[in-house]
């Protein structure tokens, strides 16, 4: 079970000095769990279609080169949304035919690079299409080119992650007056435009709403192909967005459930006429990450116990700033890395190290009473947490370690990203240019 592997890994992280007094935060990634999620995704869609499917991992969920390499070796590609993410995917060895570029703000240079490499591009708006017109006329490309549309089907429980609302910034708003006809015309005028893309949102959206968005885009593809009198749209990119259960170790909903729902709701999508692209991120990694932090001090305030740890806003930014939408499960371990035993659970705050009052991983959470030297584990943090560092108080990025467990309980670690040093913090903060603002501003440089 994943929980058993996690407990073994926490103990081993202490024994192997990944978590110490000088390195009081460490992030663990369960390689076995990640591989299982990738296999489950591929199997779920293979069960409902014989058509080719590119599962492009959303790099934003974990922008770490070894993670991208692991997923690529497991049969996945990469969905990128910036020059940095594209560079990470290329550094991981992801081939151009397995990369998809999505971004609402691609520059001409980004588009030229994508077309030169031959990676797939989904245009976000008519102005970007106009840029592609000029580039395609100038230089032929092997890049598959598509258009993102917003079906405007509504949002989920987390507004910031709902991308198919009436006023979403993404794609062409399909229900705005005249928009659908303009989209059809855009395809008829561009024989090289062969893909449709949608992504209705992420955490907080029910599967039924995700399926509705996919159906809307499938029906649009059928309309375009009928108007063109040919099979112009040959691939539909359905995005990702499978929500994650953050309340227990159970992995629900599953990819198999979602694929079956899509097969029932949009059967034409799976009859072999369309290639498919998916862009899952959080659901592939979240359950397989654990963030460890040492308890430095404990105290009470207003009679409430507080454990002051080294993990807070710098590694769990969403939870700290929006705890209602992003609550984290917390597990307690003793200083040896064993599950914390002792008296009855006590409601207590788990605080981070940053200098503001709201830097809390959990409030009044029922846990064994924590003591200095104990370890708190923030669970389900494999996506959008420890890989997305926030430099509040110049706190260092933690080391990230992948692990596998043997049948005998032994744990082997591999460094995904080493802990950040103080010297690296200084360098990133302009430490090599301390006198830059002391120049004589009265005279232009070189005068």
C-alpha cells in the first residue's frame, strides 16, 4: 500500500540524513506510485479506443526534469506553457512529436521556435492565428496546429481553476455572439488547422462538467468537418482536469471512470476517426508526494497548542493563502521517523517559518501532541507544492528525493533536486552585483 511505502520512506529519510537539523525540510516522491498512475491513465483510454492517444503531462504540475523523464519513459509526453517548460521537457529528452504548446500569451519567438521544432501548437485567439498565418506562409512546418475554444459551460468550486466560465481568459469563447461561425470559418480558411483543444478546468470540477466540455468540442469538430466536406479536424485535445481526493489515501476518481464516462457521453470521440490528446497533471502526481518538516518549537497561544515547523508558505503556497480550497492532510512522526504514538489526539496549529501570522499548514488539526524534533508530513503534495517554490523570507528550496521500496522494506533514494544553498540564494538575489545601484546616474553609460 502507498501508506506503507510512505511510512518506510519517512523512517529511511531520517536514517539516511535527508532530514536533519541543518536540512529541516525534505520532499519525497514515490516512484512506484507515479509509474502506477501513468500506467492506469494509459490503460483507461486504451480500454475505450484503438485510436492513437498522446497523454501529455502538464509540466506546470511538477516542473522537474527527472520527473518529466520518468513519465516520458512511462509513455507520456509533455504539455508546456512557456519557454521554460519547453526547455525542461527537452532537457528530459521528450521528443518533439510528444510535446504540445499551450499558452495564452505566446510571443512570435516562441511560435517560431515551436514551428521549427515541429511541436504541436494550440492557438489561443484570432490574433495568434494571424501570427501563425504569416509564419506558415513564410516557412512550412510539420507542427500539428490547433485552436483552443472555451465552451463556456460554467465553473467548479474553485473559481481560479475554472477555465470554461463565461469570461475565462482562455481560448475563443464559443457562445459569444457570432463566435462559433467565426471558428468554423477560421478552419475553412486554413487547411493546416487540424486540431481542436479545450480544457474546462481542474480541481473542483465534477466529471460530468468535464465530459460536457469535451462533448461540446467534439460536436464542433463534427460541424467543421461537415462544412469543410473533408476530415479536416483529425485530433481533439481534451485537456486534463481530473480532480484529486485530498481527504484520504484512496485515489478517486479514477482515470478508468472518466474514460468510461467520456465513452458513454461522447461515443464518436472513440470510434477511431479522431486522434486524442490529454493533458493531465495533478492527478498523476499529487498522491505520490510527501513533504517532511521538523518541528523546531512548540508553544501555546490563547490556550491553543502550536507546533512551529520549517514548512509553510514557501512550499505550500496555495494552502497557506487559500486553506479552504486547498486543505492538506497532516501526518505526525516522531524524531526517529516512526508514526507518532502517545496520548489522545489534540487540536493544534501546524505553523510554518515565514514572518506573517497566516503561515499555517493546518489550524486546530487533531494530531498527537507534537514536540520539538518531531516530524510533520504534509500528504498529497506531489503536484503544485514542493516543486513550486515561493521565495518568501528567502527561505531555501528543499531537496526533492524520489524513492523506491524493496520487498524487504529497504528504501533507496535518488536526488531529483538538491537542497538550495544560502550561496545560491544570494546569487539569485543579485549577489554578484552589490554596487549596481550605486552608479553615477548623472552621466549615461559610456559617456
